C-alpha cells in the first residue's frame, strides 16, 4: 500500500509541475491569438486599442463573466484533491485490468517489444491523443442527447460571454463523470500499451502529459474567448476556436454541432460538423426561462443537481409504471 501511495504521489507532483508550464504556454498562446485577431480586424493599431479589443469592458463587467470568475476560484479551492487523483485512477484502473486480462489470455507477463524508443513514445502519444479525443467526443455527444446529463452540461453552455476561464465552467460532478468515462477508451489503450512496450509508470506519466499537450494544441483557453481564430486548411483535422465558438451559439441551426475537442474529423465522420462563415458572430448562452439563475454560484452548483434529480425521479416512476407528475416550471 505504501508503494502505491508513493507511486501516485510522485505522479501528482510531476503533473503539478507540468500544469505550471502548461498554464504559461496557454496564456502565451492566448496573447498571440489576441494579437493575430486584433491585427486582422483593426484599421489603426495602438497598444490601448489592443487591450480594449482583447479585454472588452462590456465583457469583463458582464454578470456571466463575474460568475465565471467566482466559479473558477471556488473550483480551484474545492476540486484539485478530487479531480486530479480521479483522472489518474480511472485510467490506471482500467489499464491495469486490461493488462492483466489480456496478459492472462495471451500469456504475456513482460512488454512484448522491450524498452521503448523515441518512435514508440511518439506513436504512443498519438494513439493516446486519439483515444482521449474519441472518448471526449462520445461523452460530449451524450451530454447533449440525454436530459439528465444535459442538466449538468448546461452549466458550461450557460455562459453568455466568453473570457477564457469559461473553459472551466464545468460542474464538478460532470467533470468527475467525464473522467470516469475517460477511463474506458483511454484506459484500454493504456493497458494495451503496457503489454506492448511501456512500463506502467512511464505510461501513466506520459498519459497525463497527453492531457497537457492536448490542452495546448486545442487552444482550450482561446476557443472560450471572442477571438475568431481559424486554422485554414488545418481545420479539416483540428477543430479551431471559431468552430467551437459556434457550438456555444444560441442559434438553433448550431445546436448539437462541433462536439470535438482537438480533432474535427469526428464531427465530419458522424455528421455533426457545422462550419461557420468567416468572422461570423455568435450569441452565447442558453434559451431556458431561468437562464439568469445560472449566473450565480448557487445556480451553477446546486440548480443542476436539482434538475438532474427531477429527471432521475421521472425515469424511476416510469420504470415502476407510475404516471409522472405534471411538470412544474423551473
């Protein structure tokens, strides 16, 4: 048990250091993207106008921005001890089960190809990126398809302005369930790699670093801003920030579109891709009657749980063959 705790503690310390580097890279990426977007739209250039463009006053003072900030701060205080170990544990658990199951089935007790070389590590990283991305696409689609999951995911879509940290406007239960689901496809991929060429400790560290790499590549901070960044021909492979901003649009034409995280080919493959017009503007938020309630901490933390509970109760009554009670306004 002590060895296991030491193992997990070492991973967490490694990931924490990586997160500091990732945060710096994300902010630098955001600054560059803001500059690119400003140079594309401004007729005259000045430092003052650049900052007014990058940090618009009407966005910063918006109730949604204030809710984002309060939610971000409270999540940072409450969640790190739960979410980081959970993200590691689910993938490790499924990977371990896959390793033992397939190892017993095929009689493998040592990595088939021995010590990994640079090419192996690159291939591993790419396969883990694809596995994590497919996992996210499937879960994200389910969030929009199933009402009780949508009640949690609605927290993210309730943002009426985008200020970067809107990326973290995710209900803690929603994030925990997402991490648990992440253990399935990436976990199986993880387990297969431990049989082929990689030591489990290496796989765990690299696997977590895949999260960091993916966050940088997909510009998660930037795509939750008003910067209309497109990647040109690369959009056929990578989902650019402007295409993700369409996903947050209140226009019915844009509902249930662009579910991808890093790669855009999942949406193309499954018929959920919608390409915005160049420099197209969007109105963000949700169209619920109680949309304003989501601009407070209680609305972001408590209201989704209440609504989720109502869906579960109605489902339970249907299973028991009892009629549902008349629906009351939220």
